[in-house]
């Protein structure tokens, strides 16, 4: 049996992580995998997580199974965080999943189950795992134009033109905030235009929100998701707690199915529980429980929000410093888009050859499509990166 296996393509982001580790040079900069790092290069356990873990260790009396959809208190807390009061609670079915990846996987399976012929429209580019899971599930994927290499912004006319090719029942995958891998995002007017198109054409939005709090703030980063959820008849939302709670390895996420028809909710809820059962039965609980404790405790929540805000502001100031340094070195505003981008990532918009040159000659590791993890920088390495970008001739 095993000899029938074919080797599968590696995850390029994870492969780059390994290449960085294997590089013996002392002066090297890791702008690869999307994990937050502070100025010392450490990915810390957030204070509120530590405090909640401590409390959990003291108070938890059982590790018995919870439920196929996870603890409803986790869903309630996350729905509050993401959707606020944009839609009635009765309109939302939700199930905990192993990370945001699990939420995406379950969402895709639900789409395939509900509408077997549906195509999924994805931004070009999008997070590579979207493509790889969709292809594994045998689903049809249609890219829509998104990033404009010339301006570093969104090619919005191209995006709308490509989405006009979608048919009723097709799904449009949108990043709720902090687009991965580009860092370029829609403004509110553009979001409304997308919503109008979705409604005119009968398209179903699926929102992937993995970086709430990393862009313009917790509320601002949820605004587009709230706008969509309250203005379309149905949508799916895949949320991750990995980044904003710093609990990557705990595998904590939530899939939400929103319908304005509250009678539909029970069927949606049962389907989400069914899909969990088919794939892994009960979802992980530890991270979800910590998140619930934090969101429901005034002091823990305030401390978490304060630390998250520090994280967000540190990335914003690194962006600004990089854009300023490049402005100083080149005498042009060509790289001003780096300060406009939001979230962990920016796509530089250069060729794989120059990305390779940055690695070979300067020990700077970014993804081949020129995506940089801004949190991989610090005050000392910003000028090093800026000089290298100019040196290789980006
Ligand atoms: N979606 C996007 C766009 C991401 O960048 C990530 C990042 O890790 C995820 C989903 C899911 O992350 P996780 O499964 O670690 O929660
Ligand atoms: O895009 C990133 O870097 C993050 C982390 O298979 C990640 O989303 C990368 C690769 C992967 C899973 C998560």
C-alpha cells in the first residue's frame, strides 16, 4: 500500500522556516512564517493567556468531552467579539474547530455538501492553504484579480470585473482584514460595492478572519465582516484565535454560518456538528476555554486588549520606519504602500529572482512571492532590510 503513495508538494512557507534555521550565517533576518515576534524575536505567551491557564489549572475539575460543536460559551464569546450586535445571535450557527484552518476546511466541506457544483472565487493571491485544501477536496477554484504590483494596493476594478463572472450559488472567499499575503485591503466604500455585487448576483461570501486586532484595532478590523454579515442573506465566517491570542499551537478557531432566516439556524448548527464528527469528533478545548475565560472576565479582557494593542502598534511603527527609510534611500515614494498595508504581511511586489538574491546575498528570508512578515523586523534590522532592498535593485 505505502509504495503507492506519491510525494506531495511541500508547504513553501514551512520549508522556508526550515531553510532559515539551517542557514549558519549570524546576520540573517526571518520574514517568513506568519507568527508574531517581539523586538527580541520571541513569540511570547500573552499575559492574559498565562493568567487564564493558571486559573484553569486550579479550577478545572474534569477533562471529559464537551460537545461536537465545542462549548457554546466559546461560540457566544467569539460571536460577540467578531460580529458585535451586527446580526441577532439566533441567526448564527457556530462550531469550534482546530484553528482557523479547521474552520476553513469545514466551511469548504459545507459548501461542497450544500452546493456540489459551487465554484469558490479566491483572491489572486490568497493564503496558499486555501488553494491546497480546495484542490484536495476537488472543488473548482476561480481566482479574481486582487493585488496591483505597480501600486502595492488593490486592483479593485479588476476584482469587481472578475467577480461579475460568478454565478448564483458560487462562493466568494474574502479576507475580513489584514489580507494574507499582500497586506492590501478594501476600504469601506469598496466593501459596500462588493456587497452590492454579491446581492445582485446571488453569491455567497465566505470570510476568513485570522488577524482581528492586528490592523486598525479590534473593532475596526471586524467592521467589514459585520457589514457583510448584516447585509447579505447568508454567509460563512472562518475565524482564528491563533494570532490575536497568541495560541498558535492550541488550534483554536470557530466556523460561523449566518443566515437572516433564524429557522435555518438549527439545520446549520446540526450540519456543523455533523461535519466536526466526521472529521475529528470533538474539537480541541484548551485554547477555546482560555479565550472564553478572557473574553468573559473584565480584567483579563482589558489586559489582553492592552497587550494586543501594543502588538498592533509595534507592527505599525515598523511599517512606517521601513517606508521612511526606503523613502530616504531612494528619494521616492515608491514604497509608501508599506505604511498603508495592514496586518502582519506586506507584499513587496518584486520577482522571485530578487527575493532569492535577498536571501543569498543578505540572509533575508521572505516568501518567494515577496511576502514579508513585518513582525520579523526590529529597529536594528529595518535599515538593514531597506538597504538590501535598494542594493538588489527592487
Ligand atoms: N487564514 C489565514 C488567511 C491565515 O493567514 C491563517 C494563518 O495561520 C489561518 C487562516 C489559520 O490559522 P490557524 O489555523 O493557525 O488558526
Ligand atoms: O501564512 C502564514 O504564514 C501563517 C502561518 O501551512 C501558516 O498563516 C503558514 C503555513 C501553514 C500554516 C500556517
